[in-house]
C-alpha cells in the first residue's frame, strides 16, 4: 500500500516536529516546510536520528504563493497539516499586522495553492483561545467563541475562513483542532519546546528555572476563583497532541468530511500543582514568587474532550508525571535548546 504524503507547515516547530515523527510511525510520508522563524535547523538532524530517514524538507515561507505551489505541484500531497503561525499573545497586541499577515495570510496562501492543485484535505492548528473567557467548564466545541487579542482573533478568523471554504466546495475536508496547553517532549529528549528569548508559557519557564537559567518563576496571581487561587489549565502531552493529528488525518481521508474538535485531557491543574509535579519529576526545586495577574489571563480553562474520543477514537494517554519527566529530560539534556 502506498503511504499517503502529508505536507506539514511549521514542521520544525514544537508540535510540528513531534507530529512529523508520529506520522512516519503511523504509515504516512511527510514533506516538511518551515522558514525557521521560530525553530532551528538542528531539528532536522534530530528527526533524522529518531526516524532513521533523511527528512524530506523544503525551506520556505507559507506566505510565498510560488513556494507553496511548487511544494504541492511537484508531489502527490494527500493532505496538509498547517502549524506555521506566530503564537505569542502579548507580541500579537504590539504587532497585530504581523500576526494577521502571517497567521491569516499564510493560511490563505496555503489554501489557494492546495485548491489550485486539487488537494483539499487540511488539518488546522487552532487553539482554545477561540473560547475567550469561557462561561462554562469543561469547554465543549459548541461553546460561544470570542477573542481578546490579535493572536486569538487570527485563529478565529482562520476558522471562519475555513468553514466558508468547506461550505462552498464539498470536496474540502477540514479539521479544526483546538489545542489546550501542550507540554512535554519526545521521550528520547532529542526534540522538545525550544522558545527563543524569555518563555511566555508556564512549562518552559519552569524548566528553565529548574535547570538554573532563571532565578524564580513568577506566578501570575493567586486570587482567581480556583482551588488554590492560581490559574488552572488543561495541560496535554505533545505526543498525545501529535497522535490527535494522526487520528484527524485518518478521519478526514476516510470519511471525507470535516470536524472541529478539542484536543485536551479534560483535567485542569493549577500553576502551583504544576510546580510541585515538576519538582517531583525533576528532583530540582522551582523557587517562585506570587506577583500580580497577567493582563488578559483567565482563571480556569479545560476541555470536554469527548467529541475527539467519539469521532476520532482519540484520548490523551499520558498523565502529568510523564509530561513533567519528559519536559525535564529535554531541558536537562539541552540546557540551551537546539542551539549547538
Ligand atoms: N503562568 C505563570 N507564570 C508564567 C507563565 C504562566 O504563572 O511565567 C500561568 C498563567 O497565568 C496561566 C498558566 O500559567 O495561569 C498557563 O499560562 P501559559 O502562558 O502557559 O498558557 P495560557 O493558557 O495563558 O496560554 C495558552 C497558549 C496561548 C493560547 C491560550 C488559550 O500559550 O497561545 O493558551 O488557548 F492563546
């Protein structure tokens, strides 16, 4: 049987690289595209070591129509998974045009190139951010959608655009996957989250404190309406997230119809629970101080993951201890990330 070829954009990024491996292990071939705007070439060497094969890779920007057309035209691409996007909430508020250009413009360019080459199966990286400040927990896919920053708006605009595309042409099959909070790393410790500069997100910040690169974690508020007052999130192991993409592709290619699904565990942990779990997994202390709330943050956010279970046959398998142990292995083996 031939292995369907999947185009991954943002392929050397955090979720892209883990999904690349999961696809190769699940009977798919992959061509990866990235412009290294927030990832390293070294990822390709690591993928080579882990998969035993030379990655089929094209360095290109998803906003380049010519490049996207060339990648798809020259190959029999069965489907695309579109990860390439900017993702820093704070930065999006100061550089909205860059976010709309890259996140909405890149998706538009990709879809046009796909359509021109009759490739109409797409998995899109969306985010729980489209639920805004959720009124009900756990969050179901039919919850009201809203956004509070340009990053979130770029995801919601993208979702709406893709719904219109599906509506206009039934040959399209599109999965909108709403990620909760990805953490963890491949169990080899060879690939993982490699943020540039100061991490915005909790887990990479915790790991950098534990490895001694930063003095202490700042906990943004302990007066939320949560059991210990700190923010509660649905952390999901990146390997489970990668498997969710494999299942979504199988669904789209088999059923030829779209789906919108949460990818989360359904369980929320507070910032302080994360700190304690990480200390236990790593054997290192994580000093912290309580500071003011971060503007725009919400108290609690966790998924109802039942649709993904029912429709995709997918549930998260890995618990908090594995998330912390794998994050720690990656960070301690690569204290400076991918950079040699
Ligand atoms: N936090 C801290 N200190 C830090 C970083 C985070 O206390 O240094 C807290 C936050 O206040 C929050 C929790 O840790 O309570 C998680 O924060 P993250 O920044 O890791 O994650 P968010 O849930 O805020 O944001 C994530 C993604 C966004 C996405 C959002 C909603 O990073 O892209 O989920 O889906 F928009």
